[in-house]
């Protein structure tokens, strides 16, 4: 984003004050801001805050004025004070994210915009901003995931410039990637591994979320005895497609090749969870896993290093990789789950804010429904459906919305009859 785009994105400059006697003064500050007289607006908001230091909207708008004047530190201070009053204030997180982005602190910007979508999972500008931030960090996989989420929530056929641009970008990237992936499969089939690798890498350059391409690249590297490289590709394949059992088996074997027995054990355990006990190799794999576990247990530092790596990845906002390592650590130390549950749920929420938000809303909706508070239940179910309009869960939510609507109509009709 350009500086001009950052300065004009997502600042919500107006709001209602609870203090009727200063509303007129506040409105004049908003008007001055909109007319470009930023110094005048700043003077007005300062005057209000001198008498009413806890007036939230004046504080937020003072921060907006400082931001326009490129007094970024002062703007951040205002918005953080506002969040001290209201930790769920979405506009403050949006504005703070913009400020940190402007200062080049992408990690803090991501923190703020992640907070926004944890409160409002379909907040389009914040989803888009996260895509831009991750792309600037070189995390193209996560960037593309956010871009596709943005497209999902934009109205189909939207004429918005950003929607059209991203729709074309993603569509073109996928098309080129799929063509190169097919070419790679062709070369690999006939043993032309160098050509296959070039085609696969070209595919990932255009669209970095293709699990089969990572899987095939891992196979090429393993065949060339480049085991660490094979592991890196298979790890990406597993994170993109967690249900493909053979990937875990491949990883287990490769980790044994490089002497990382604690990681090999984790992969065998993941593999066993996905296959049936009736499988011919189940018993042998289980025995191998138990042997590796007993061998690795003699060096507890190996386990601790996995947790340290998870924390490092978490701090660097690489949430998909962090979750993977937290899960590995709990495979090795299941007794630590209670103390790590909050952190893992937080990471899962960042990776899938829609799922987390829908569950939270449904919990409220179901409670209202059970207490016969049908109107609140209706609006809560409706909100959950807006966030999650597709899939098996959405069908159940829609049925609850319809049921609440019918019951509300029935109650209304009964009340009208009683009133006659």
C-alpha cells in the first residue's frame, strides 16, 4: 500500500458522544477534520478532553488528527488509551494497525488486524490488510489465504476495484500454477526430475497453496537424497492438507534419515491416527513409534526445543507453523495440554477466525434459545449464518433462524389477538 492509501484506509472519523452539552463542539471538530483543517480539529478535541479526559470518541478522533499530521506516536498513544477504556473497540484496532503498518512494524499491524477479525471475522478491510502485510513479509501462502477469504466475503460480481484486481490476480495465478503443476507431473512420470522440479517451483511461485505440488517436490528431493529439503516440502504439504496420511509416513522416514527421532515419532503418531488398525502396516508402525519414543525420552532437551521453536514461530506471527509445533510438543508431552490449551486455541482462532467466531456466537444463540429469548437468539443465529453461509453447520444454523422466525411470528400473532 502507498502512504496515501494507508492514510486514508479504515479511519472511522465520526461517532456519538454521551455528553449532550459538548456534542455541538465535537461535531465542529469532526467537520473541521473533514474539511482538512486538521490543526483546528485537534484543538477542538484537546479542548473537549481537557474537561472530559475519558470521552472515548474525542480521544479516537484526536488520534485520527495526529495520524493525518504524521504524528504517529501521538496517534498510537490516543488509540491505546481508548482501548484501555474499551478493549473491544474495533476502530481503534483498525487505526492502530494502519499506524504500525505505516511505521513498518508489520508484526504489530498483524496483531491489531487479527484482533479485528477475531471480533468481526468478515471485516473486509482488515482481511485485505492482513493479506497485504503477509505478502510484504514474504509469507505468500498466508497472504493468498487472506485474499481468498476477502473474495469469499465480497459480494459476487462486486465492482469494487480491489475485488476485481484480486479476483483477476488469484484466478490468473491459479491457472498458471495448475498448468505448470500438470507439466511437472508429466516430466516426473518419465523420470525427468530436473524439468519436473522447475515446473513445480514455477507453479508455487504463482500460487503457493498447492499441497500436491509440495508433496511431489518432496518426493523428488528425497530421491536425490536431499532429505532436509524433502522434509520442508512435505511439511508444507501436510499443513495444507492435514488428512493425507502418506505425507506423515514420508516425513517420519525422512526424519529418521536425518536423525531427528523425536520428530519421526510425532509423524508416525499422526500417521497412526489417520489409518485403520486393520491396515497391514499398523502394528509395525506402532512398534517403530514406541521404539523411537523410548529412545528420544533419554534426551528431554529434544522435546523442549520443539516448544521453544513453537514460541518463536508464534512471536513471528507464523501461526500455521507454530500450531504444528505446539501439536508435536503435545504428542510428546500430552500432560502439558491444560496449560497450553489457551495458546493453541488462540492460534487456531487466528488461523480460522470464522470457525472460532461462529462457535462463540452459537454458544450465545443457543443459550438465548434455551432461555426462550427468541429475538436475541434469532439475531445471533442470523449473524452466525452471515459469517458461515456454506456447509453442514450453516444448514443447521439456517434451520434455527427459520424456527426462531416462525416462533416470533406466532408470538406476535398471539399478542395481537390478546390485545383485541
